[in-house]
C-alpha cells in the first residue's frame, strides 16, 4: 500500500516571529492559530473542486503538526488521484495566502512524497496518544518518511517539492504540471550519500506569486527563470538517480485502486 504525504509549511515565519518576540501583546500569534484552524478547511474545499465529478472525495487527514508545518496523509487509489491532490494543495496555498497573509511577509511552501507500507516503512500505534479503538494514533517510520523530511528542507514558496517516485508516477498522467529542477543536494543518510535531484511542481501556466520577494527565494526564482524541464529529461533523471543509488531510491511506485477508503 502506498501512502501520500503532503507537508505545508509557513515560509518566513522565523523572521516574522523575531519582529514581535519582545512585545507584551501576543496578538500576532493569531496568524499561526488561523493557519492551523483554517488551512485544512481551505484544502478540503480545493479537494472538492478537483474531484467535483467524483462519486466521493478522497480522505485527506492531518497526520502531524511540527512547528509551523502541517502534514496531511492520503491513500491514493491511482496516480491520477495523487496528481489532482497536488493541484488541490497548490490552489489551497494560493487562496490561503491571498486571504490571510495580506500585508505579512509570509508564504506557504509544500512537499509531497510517497511511502510504501508495510515495507520498507511501518505503522506504529502510540497507545499514550490513542483514545480507545475508535481514535488510534498511528505514527509512520521508515526510509521513505525520512526522505520526505529531507526533501522538505528544500521546499520553496509558490511550488511543491516532490520526491522522484511521486514524480515518476504522475509524469504519464499529463495532469497539467510544469516541473522545475533545482540543484542536486546531499540528503543526510539518504541515497547512499549521492546527490538527490530537487524537483518542484507547479500547475502549468501558474503565475509566479513571488516576484516582489524573489530575492528572498532565489532557488525557486532561478528554477522558474530557467523554464520547465521536459518530461523525457525528468524520466532520465529518475532512472539515472535510481541506477547510481544502487537501489536506495524507491522503485517505481504507482498506486493501485483500493476501494473502501472514500467518504
């Protein structure tokens, strides 16, 4: 079984907090309270939009909150469903920024990746955080989870950083994405110590939302200026990385239909 992980984080939050660190008035914290309260609702609305003609909506749950970051999970029934969920995340970020970050030097950035269960990753119940049989708290551990968190270090606003196995799964779907390549990065403990390509996905034709702040986010600004990477070149990147890593990169992963998980 494949699980899709979707991380959404606030970029610029450290500098924003530093401005108010010594103030008695803590009303500025409302920006973060609103994010945790409202963004999941905005995301559900965008998921409904993407799956308007579907019989039921995919289940997208909050797995974990880490600082200013929320991580959602889903068990996609197909690569097409995973691709549509990425569209929903991007549009939710755009809408949320427009409605809630006006006047603040804050943006949202996202990361998405696959993890396979029960191998090489595992699900672990934490009894102290569970509430009976109806509210079990499940954590996820394994190399794919670690890989996703490593990639998230290179997430940039106005884009979604994607793992290579997720990239390969959605490439044949022609789902309306443009993909941009950053530098190859060493990810601690991953990919046999070899550099891992950083790829960002954005809906094709989407306006770059950070023109005024491009100097602060030079990675994504440079990648977008260089232009989208052709699908054939991206597939070659995946195959080369997999060959060079001698099996440490996940093998091709395409979700297969698994009914019964819709709402």
